[in-house]
């Protein structure tokens, strides 16, 4: 690449986008919707369901309940993966009643030193062969976003793609601490582009053919990806090497929005982790800072239900804000992570959603983020709501995983 292009690209990355606010004095001060908390019983019996429905109606759309029962086939097992540290399995999940959906290939690493292991469950951007550096992991053949940097050519992975996401999945570190990892390529469920639903689960599962997809209140891609996470959880309940009562759902960025929505809907995820999930994830939508509802619904309309675009430029009229999404995890432990250079995701807005969800935990006699103000960089805080703002950029690093492993170990201490 010519030097001047590299320089131009790095200058672009530093320059704030025109029309995007990064001034704390201008974020606005619209009041957050009231959580309307009364008692723990009222929360469990009524209020939680009301808020969940508001997120279906206004943000992510409703996950259909009649998609069909998944079928699980273990397609390969290797007992001495990662130099003997782990057993590696591939599991193909399909829907016999929806043959148009090509299904998903889950890669599961379980620690050989543990009988039934707690497990992190998360989708990847690049496929199993990008997560793992083991050369015998099958290369994904599915559609991927074109990327020179990631060696995606003509929308397909190439050999050079192997391991390109491995720094975000420190398998050795996780497995050595006795945790399992279950992952799949998000594009197996639905390719991430505006027409991806046609090739993915949403068209295959639609009631009356593809033309009913993506109408008011119907699910978007985040809903479909979340559904995929729950099907992985279904499989994990059947695997004797997994402790199905200790599943943590995790995701980064758009997949962090996805892990929050999966955790909100599926209470089998005993811990919910959002890494740099930003707008449409942990960041409060009423704060005009970095990415906004207007920007995200224009760039990625297919991620959400169409109703969400109503709040473009008008977030204050939305009946929910993201502290209510965090609240949907209660009383389960939830972790929100930011990165100090990731202003696009609005780190303070991510912290504040945890701060304003904390009263729900108090109903259960538990503490949320504990502190009132966003902590200093590289200072993890919180009890049932964990939070940190790590040095560096939009990414998942060993620092992030170190905190997640500590958090899970503390809450799941036997
Ligand atoms: C950006 C998007 C963010 C975030 C990110 C990602 O383009 O604006 O909301 O989701 O992509 O997923 O990496």
C-alpha cells in the first residue's frame, strides 16, 4: 500500500466524523425512562416481561417462538487439541423443519482437566478457523464481508484467514482456567448485509414466505444471531463435558449488542458480557455522543426491527433506554466493558447504563456497579454489574478476558 494512502487512512481514523458529537457538554439531558421498580416479585412476575416486550416492539423485534426444534450432529472430535489441554468438537446445528437454513457449525473446546466445565458462548466475526490457530479447523465456506486485511477474497475466507481473530479468543488462557469455549460464525445464522436475511435464518423461518420478514416488530439480524446463541445453549445442555448451569454469553461490538439481547431473552445465560457494544448495545441512546440512533439505523438498518428507526434524531421519545436492557439481566451478573479510545461507542454512556440499572439489583439485595461515577482507565469496578474502561482501541484483548475470567470465577466459585 502506498505510504500516502496509509497516512490518509490513519488521519481519517483520528478525525472525528463531521456531525458527530464528542463534546460532553452537548450530550443532552433528556431524562431516562423510569424502571418503575417496586419489589423483586413484581420485577420477576411482571415488570421484566413488560420491558422485554418494549425491546421487542421498539428495538430488536420479536423472536418467533415457532422456528422449530434444532438437530445436533457431532461431526468431529479431537481429544488432544491445543497440545492436550482440551477436547475439540464440531457440532452441526440444523433445523429439519426449515431446510432452507444451511445451519451452523459450532466449535467447542472443553478443558481436559475438568469433568463438567462452565462455558463461554459467543459468536465470531470471521469463523471458527479465524478464532483458532489450529490448522485442521475447517475453513468456513460461507459469505463474509470483503476485507483485504483479513484475507477475505470474493466474499470467501482463504487459508490466510486462519487465526486472524485469535487474539480476541485467548483459548489457552481460558481453557487453562477450567472454562470451556463454544463459538460459531455469526454469518452461519445470517450473513451481515442488508439482504442477508434472504439467505439466512429469517427467511427460512418466516411464516408466509420471505415477504413477511422485517416488518414492524419483526426480528432483525441481532435477533437472529441471538437465537443462534440460544441454540448453542440448547446443545450445551446435552453435552456431558459442559456444566449447563454455568453458561456465560459474550460478544464484541455488534456481537456485544447481540450477547446483551441473547442474555435478556434467555435466562440460561447465567452471566452476560458486553465488550465495547456501544450504540444499540450498552450505550445510553439518549446521549448524543459518538454513534447515534440516527447513524446506526441508517448504516445498519437490518440489525434492528424497522420501528427502531423512528427514534433517529429523536431518541428521547423511545419508551426504553439501554439501562433497561442491562436491567433485563438482573439478578444475574453482567459485565460491561469499554475501551478508552473507543469514543464511537460512548464509554461513559456504557458505564451509565450499568449505573442506572443498579437499582434493580438492589431489589434483590445485590450491588450493581457500586460506584457513582465512571472509574479511571484500567480500574475494574462493580459487584453484580462489572465495568471497566481499558486502555486502547475497539477490540477484545487479554486484559478484557482477564477481567471476565475473574468475574466468572468470583460469581461461580464452587
Ligand atoms: C460499527 C458500528 C458499531 C459497531 C461496530 C462493530 O461500524 O457503527 O455500532 O457495531 O461496527 O460491530 O465492529
